[in-house]
C-alpha cells in the first residue's frame, strides 16, 4: 500500500483512482490535484520511476500491472527513468497552490523535476 491515507474511498476505488492519477502524471509530467492526492500520487510515481531505472522484464511487467496505458510504460522506461540514472530518489516536486474556490480544499501541483 502506498500510504495510510484512505482519501474517503473504499480500497478498490482508491487504488483505481491512484492508478489513473499516476498514469496521467507520468504521461504529461505535471498534475494539478488536491494536496493529499498529490502526496499519495508522488509516492507511487517515485516507485514507478525506480522500477523504470531497473529496466528488466520483471520490472516492466510490474509497472504494466499498475500503470493503465502501455505507451506510458514505454515512455517511463525509455525517457523518464534513464534521465534519473544518477539520482537516488526525489524525482517529483509538489507545490501548494492554496485553497480551491468551491470547497476550500488545499490544491497542489505535482511535477517531475527537470534534468539538471
């Protein structure tokens, strides 16, 4: 399990939501969502990037079992993970945006850190 946060959803719904968020995040490199969802998504995305750095068949299959799009897995293993080969974690950045207008939920932007 990624963390202790339940996000007000049953387990199956929560994991499905997080799989979709991680897939969208790795596809675009940027995601705007609530702060708690961003924290959970960052945890899982970092695990996927670490899997991508291994670049083995077993790691690809493990990533495919979590990420919902095959093209995103290919991008993860060919573009995203190799750029972090010298880095041991800390692949994402979360920036708080302030409260959402409708329900005052704390919003955040999750980004993949650019290569330096």
